[in-house]
């Protein structure tokens, strides 16, 4: 079967020399986790919940209750990766759009309607192997290339409701969206012996499945904010498209829990901490139990300094760090990601003007490693946010 051949070739390819189209950790399981965080959350090493001020994030559905103007937000994220696999150097770069959000407040009822589109797993990568094979009695070079393009995202509609001045609740429902195309190419360089057309086979799978989320945001003290969320996922289904052979495949994705807290230390300095947890088990699904890590935890901490204002504008500076487990093993070992973060906010328009214009910039320097694969990367996030009456 074409589908079985393509997926079996993943293991063969990563055991030899490789060339990454994105991170090679994305070859395992459902891919590399890609959180739909904006530039501010990235700069603070945050889990995306419990941040001070209004926020528009699919990971903190309740935070939108503090948005009082119709608002649109888009995040752009380029990254540059250097790595090593079995002594082979890897260098790659790419850009994705991890988050797009819209918010429309209804002040008469004290709530905000939201729409979120955010990434979950990235499956963009490419691996290449070279060997010598006998063709027409002669040994000639052969190149095999396996490429994967696509990933899994979530489309979500939600509502955030204020309950007094200190408490907000949020609920969202949505669906998994996205697809992945995998292409295997064999190139035989027979030289003057013969002209051999490259062999190419490919398959495409479309993802679907229901999701739901609940969240809260609570200010027990004027200087303290707590936030949390639970994101549930129904069965994730991968359905073959077009001429792709095989039947649909189901995966069990665990509920993910996130907690965050922010405290005001001085009038211009705030501290933020965050934690997330998910238990990756797939007893009835199609994920290989040997590739599942089990309990996956992430922890982040950051500080935000509100610089002196320039007229009605301010430009907060942020620093943080974050450590995350990855849910899928690589060559039997548990991968982890460690990141140092920083960034700045450019608040171009004060809210009292009736127009919001802001840009959040984040820069991350991180590493991932497990078994014979190690990667270091630079990642930038640029979030554009606009709103008006």
C-alpha cells in the first residue's frame, strides 16, 4: 500500500544522512508541537494564560473578555535551524503563521465573541539519503528523497464573559483542520548507461476532529492575576485524499491543561510564570505506543518592564525562559526544548484614542535534542494587532 510505504520510509530515511525542511523532530508522531502564541507570550516564555492586560489567544479563551474594541490580530513567525544528525550537518529556515484571531465585544452583555485559527503540529520536513546501486551491471549513485509538507491547526469560535470586575470565563468549540502531503522521489544517475526517469509517489491526508476549550481569568488581588485553560480534543481523523490508497486513521489527542500567574512587583515591573501538562497515551488509536512519551510538561517564567512612556505611548521590554517536553520520542529517547526569550512591545496608539495599533516582537534562542539528533534555532515572532470603534 502506498500509505504504508511512505510512512515506513520515514524510519529508513532518518537513520541515514538527512536534510531538514523544518525540524526533523517533526518526523515523529503527529509532528513537532507548534503553539499558537503571540509575540508577547513568546517573549515572556509564557504558556499563553494568565497574562496581565487584555489578550487575544486561543490558549486563553477567557482573556478576550477584557477587550473593549473590535480587534484583529495576526502573528508571523520566521525561524532558522542548525542541527546535526548522525554526524551530518543540517541547516534550514522557514516561516509560518501560527495565529490569526478576531474579537468582537458586545458591551451591553459584558462579553466578547472570538474567532481563532492556530497551529498545533508542524509536519514540514525533508530527508535525503544517498547510496550506490547496481544498474545494468554497473554501480551508479542513487538519491532517495522523502518530503513532508503540511500540519495540523484548529479553527475555533468562542465566547468570553466578564463576571464582575475580577473574574472572566471563556468557552470555545472548533474543529481540527489541515493536511499533510508526503512525496517519495528516487533519482538514479546512470550516466551514459541509460536515461532513467525519477520515480515519484505521493499521498495526501486531510485532518479533522472536534475540539473544545474552557478557561478562566481571576484577579484575587489588584496586583495578581491567575489564569487557566483546558483544551479537549475528540478523535483526530486522517483521511486519504484523491488517489491516495488506504483507509482513514484515527488518533487520540489528550486534553491539555495550562495554568499561568502574573504579579505586579513594582509599578513598572511584572513577573509571569506558567505551566502546562498533557498525558500522551493512545491505547485505541494509531500512534505507536513506543513513540509516546507519556506525561508531557512545560514550564516558563518571564519578566516585563514597562519603560517610561513617550507621550501617550509605551514600549515594554520582556525577558524569559521556557523548558518543554516533546510528546514523541526520537530513536527511543525523550526530546526536550529549552529556550531563552526576549522582546519588546510597540504600543503605537493609546486605547483612549478609539484606535489600537500595536506590534509585539519576540526573539527566541533555543535547543532541542534526543539521541543522535540535536538542533539549535533562532525564532522570531511578530504580532500585528489593530482595533477601532
